[in-house]
C-alpha cells in the first residue's frame, strides 16, 4: 500500500512560492506595460523578459513537485501594482519584490534543512544563487535610475548599452512544459 506523503513546512512553502513566482511574473508584466506606455522600450523589454523568468521559476517548482509526487495546486495571484510615479519608483518596487523573494527562498531552504530533506535543500540552492544575481541587478538598475533623475532617456541608453548581467552558470532545474 502506497502512503500519501505528509505535508511539510517545506512543501507548504514551496506550494505557496509557486503563487509568489506567478505573482512576480504578473508584476513584471505590469511594470513592462507601464514602461511601454511611457515610451521606454528598453525598460519594458527588460521587464517582459524578467516576467518570463519568474514564470519559468514557478514552473521549475511545479516540475520538482511533480517529480517528487507532491500535490500541485496553482494558486490565484493578487493583481499587480500598475501605476508608478516614474522609473525609480517602478524599479524600487521591483527591488523590494526581489528582496522578498530572497527571504522566501531562504525560508524554504531552511525548512528543507530542518526537515532533513537533502533533495529539497539541493533544489533550493539554484534559486538562492539566482536571487543574489536578481537583487544585485535590480539594485544596479535602481542606482542608474536615481542618477538619471528626470532624464529617463539615460536609463534607456544604459539598458541599450548594457546586457542583463545574469551569470548564473549552474544548470537550472527542469521547467514543467518547457521554458519560454
């Protein structure tokens, strides 16, 4: 007789994180659309790409749960903030979101460790490395936007000149349904 896996703090946090990742994806779409409406195509493009990354993170977690026979429920997500006073405000909002996600990922890693779940710990390591880069990149964008002040074109010039400096060379987890 196969016994159902009991729910744990790690799996509860992981299930909740799927929703957080989808919410982050939606938030980044909202920032991208806001930037597009303000004729900031470079900033919009960056956030459209980030939105896909967050979606893929959620689907990596879904695939992990499927692989481990953990029940998967895709939660509803709250509506994103859609209006900002300018690029600095939008980027600061995104930075705070990345810091929150970092805290969430750290909590999942700690829960897996506390539950003696080495597979859960190992799975979370890629996300911890990813969050270091995400926070660093967003912090840089905030600094650039603050320096640009009201000259939004300087932000666009920076983004056109600099590529996204993500360098997470670790092999990412599999994405349910394939990465987009």
